C-alpha cells in the first residue's frame, strides 16, 4: 500500500472505518432511542419507568460486551470482533422494529448493547497501535464524530417517518436504522486493518515523534499497584460520565415534547442542532487533551456539562434550552476519546484494549444506573427536573475528581 505511506496514511482510513463503527454502535444503536421513545412509548403504552429500564437494558448488554471483548479479540482478532458486534447491532435493531411490547423491546435492545460494547471498545483500542501518543486524542476524537453523525441522521429521518406514518412510524424508523447499519458494517469490514505492520507502515506521527523526542513508544510501565490505583481513579471519573450524560441523551427529547410543549418536529430540529454541534466535540477536546493534558481536557468537559444539565433542570425558555443543547453538544462525545488516549499513554498500546475494557465496564455501570434512576425520579416527581439536577451534581463531582488525577507521563 505505498500510496498511503506517501500521501494518505492508512491510519486515517482506519479512523474513517472507526467513525462508521461509532455511527452504528452508539449513534444509531443507542442515541436514536431518544428520538424514537415518544412515539414508541405512546404506541405500546410504556411508562416513564419502563422507558428508563429499556435504556438500562441496553447498557447492561453493553457491559456484557465489554466483559467479553478481551478474550473475544484474542480469539478472532479486532477486525472480526468489531464487525460481528456491528452485525449483532444491525439485526437486533431490526428486531426492535418488530417488537410487540416492553419485554420484547427490552430483550432485543439488550442484545444491541452487547454488540455496542464489543465494537466500540475494540475500535477505540486500535488508536494506540495506529497513532503515536501525540496524535491519539485527535484520532480518537475523529472516530467519536460518528456518534454525532448518527444523531443528525436520526434527527432528520425519524420525525419525517413519524410524520408520514403516525404512531406506527417508530417501527419503520428502527427498520431504516437497521438497514443503514448493515450497509455500514460491510464497509467497516472491508476497510479495517488491525496493525500498521500488516501494510508495512509505522504508526501515524511515529517518525516525527522520534525525531523530536528520540524515544517514541519507550515509557516506564507503572507498577501493578500504581496501575490498579490509576484505573480505579479513571474508572470513577468515567463512571460519573456514564451516569450523567445518558440522562440528558435519553430523556431530553421526551422532556421537550411532554413537559415543555415542543412538537415532535421541533424537538427533532433541536436534536439535529445538538448532533451537528457534537460533531466537533471529539476532535476539539481530543486535540486539547493532546496539547494541555488529559486532566485539563476532562475538567473543561465536565464544567461545561454541569452548566448544560443545570439549565435543562428548569424551564427557562427556548434560548436557555438552546444554550443547554449547545453546551452538551460541544462536549457530548469528548470523554471517550480522552480516556482512550489516556489508556495508551499510561499503559502502552499493547495494554490499551484491556485497560480501556476495564474502564468501559465501570463506565457501563454508570450507564445502567443513569436511565433507571432518572426514569424513577421522573415518575416520582412528575417530571425530569430532578433527573437533570442529579446529572449536574455528578459532573460537578467529576470536576473535583479529575483535578486530583495524577499527571500523565511526559511525552
């Protein structure tokens, strides 16, 4: 593949394949749920609590996938593991579109989560192999933009389908998402490669980093005790992110439609606005973390998210909601690429997938708790204001926890 070594390094093709993976695994497989919940809930008579438990079931499946990813990758390799995970997502989204009630939706969407966990973690773990440390945050950030593309896609397609088909439109919505996912899965399998050495290449930026530092790839591995303490600290921060972001992402459209008087079409435009802004979140904060450190990048993200959730908790008018969406959008997908880069920095590329899998499992616990807790709070108080206050409290705590994080190793 000499053309890629001279003009376009194949690492950026891997980034594009990773973007498609996140488009399917999170952008469609998870985030589209928020757009489909209002009509789906109305058609099959879901309560707020049941809506929350559907989201929780997906995240429980996600945790199962994360637990399986290490041995699964060792058995079949990252490329096959990612592609099989995407195939599971595609088929189970088609199954959700045929579901007749809460239990059948819950079972199918749990399986969607299993596919999401395996494909997302394995994809982000490849960054450590394909990119030098100085570019890992940026590369992972571009991969994460796939989530925003999925949000925009669902924000345009789902309201249009619902307007054409009425209460049954959510079924066609899931069928469309499943079909798009199948097409993307085939493309990912065709493009993805696991290591630069397969094509006779070095990681992107490796030559520059060696010229500047003379020691790219050489770092002192932390002791076992230090590694466990660091993983626990990073895991707590990631847990808080999982607990909080998912509340906003799952229930903001339902809040707008059922509590703030928005039409579904207007809520869809709101969702598109959020999705478009979110396209910059990964590259922006991933690059900032490359330059200023992972700790500084995370603190900026959590401070902005605290403001977003606090504003959503109160009915302050359309302008305030737009600002809230803007703050959430610009930070929405920024924590996963920073965490992916941090695991490569601290643990080295060969340990990155295992470490990221452990962190993502803890992150998944937060995602399991978040929707159920928010749904039950909304059921108890008759609205989602208390749920957004819970999210704001969690991100404020994350700012403090990140401030105490050990500085990353010197480049």
